[in-house]
C-alpha cells in the first residue's frame, strides 16, 4: 500500500470539514458526505484513504465530508450540499425523492440489521423487560439502530422513553455507564467501538435484514462522473491496493445498485408507523 493513502488524514479531514461547500458544477472536485454514525475523526481515519485511492483512479479530487450529528447531516442532504453521499436506507427513501439523490452502489453481499444492547450485568432478558425504561438511540431517523428497533418495540406494545444521543458510539458508552437501560445500534459500529466499552455490553435482540446504506449521487452530478466513480468503487475488491481499504470499512466489496433496491425499506412505511422522522 502506498504511504500517500494514509498520510495527513486528520489534516485533510479538518480542511475538508471547514472548507466552503463547492458548486456541483466544479469540474475537478466531488464532495462525498458520510453519515455520522461515529465521530468525524474516526470516520476520517477510515474514509480519507479510500477517497485518496478513488481520486487516483477517477482523476477527480474526492473530499471527505460529514456532519456533527445525524440531524445536521439530514439537513445538508435536504439542501443538496453533498455531490455524493453514503446515507442510511431510510434517508435514501426520503432524499431520493427530494432533492433527488440517485443510488448507484451499495455494500456487496450485505443486509443491514439493527440490534439492541444492554449492559452485560443487567438483569434484562427480553424486549418486554424494556417496558417503562429510558433507552438510547443515535437519532430519530437512524435506520437500523433507531427506526427498526423502535418499530419492533412499538409493534410489541412496549412503552419506553427514547433518548437521542447523536451517534452509535454515544449509545454504547451511555449504556455501558448505566445511564440508559438499553440502546440501539448495528453490528459494525458495535465491533468498532472501544473494546473496553464493547466488553461491557451484550446483544439483547437483532432485527431482520434490509438493503444496506446507499451510495447516491446528487442529480446535478454528471453521469460521466457517476459512472467513473461507480466503476472505481465496484472494482476495488479486485485490486490488491484497495482490499485493505475495504477491510478497514468491514466491506467485502461494493456492487452496483438501483433505485428500486430499497423497495423493502419503502414497504415498511416508516412515517406511518413512527410519525414523520425528518422535518
């Protein structure tokens, strides 16, 4: 692996986060937004080398972008502030309508599942034991960690108090500290949290699987740029230089995707079940 793929990650991320948003017509730069399931620094460490690699393959300058929390990320999606975004499945059903982001890729051989964690020493043994409890979730529209888990609790008639703590890592930390009885997350972020935190938690329940996060392009991004980026991403698993980058994301690979691939999520009719999640 060439050293350039790993150098100056924090510096590049800081510059990217603080720089002005470029126009979608910029001929050389693609602003790539990543849903903030974890801290910006942690995301930058993982994604900046990927974007450096894709920049080399496409000839475009691909810049890491995120947001301080999921609601701000949602507002930036609504405003069309990202040329390309990695967004959760529910986000795609919303922002695929307006401003019209269109999916072109998704994680290969993957279905996303939510889970509920409790402290390993907690006496809670079933979902029914969560009745009347304060529970932690990243944000109202965090798909697997919040939408799927809360939907199950509502369907079971379990009354609970949701508390939104900004990120998956915050869910795990607050449950580990005993601030909340349980919390929603996903396997990948649970595996990536500080091992001392993870060791204090156990999985109480896991949801069914759904189509995973979408890589989606703003409608103003040219088809040529989307096609080049799609090809470079889909070919990563065949390139020895890119395989460690995929592994760092816990991806087997990336595959092409179509708008209708998220019909399973649309069929959930989330807004009817939980109320409007994004204003």
